[in-house]
C-alpha cells in the first residue's frame, strides 16, 4: 500500500476533492490523528508557565499540601 499526503491551501475545494478521491476504487481517506501530549510534554509546559512548587524539605511540602 502506498500513501500520499496532499496539502490543500484552499479549504473551499476540500469537499469536492474528498468526493473525487472516494469515488476511486482502492482509495481511502484517513483523517489525521491529533498528536497527544505525553506526561513529560505537559510537565515541561508546567515548568515554562511557572506552575511548579518547591519545598525546602518533605515536612514543608506536607504542611503546604495538608494545610
């Protein structure tokens, strides 16, 4: 099986292009999958956005968490 990636700048022709490609035998259209973020990617974003907490030691951390 061969794969071809087509980049379309003019969105107005997408419906027509889909109809044409679907009419061809053996041709299927696969929707692109969204790239999911890993836990590491999310953690790096948290650090960049400043959503981190630092504690001097474990006792200070537990006081902050438990109140």
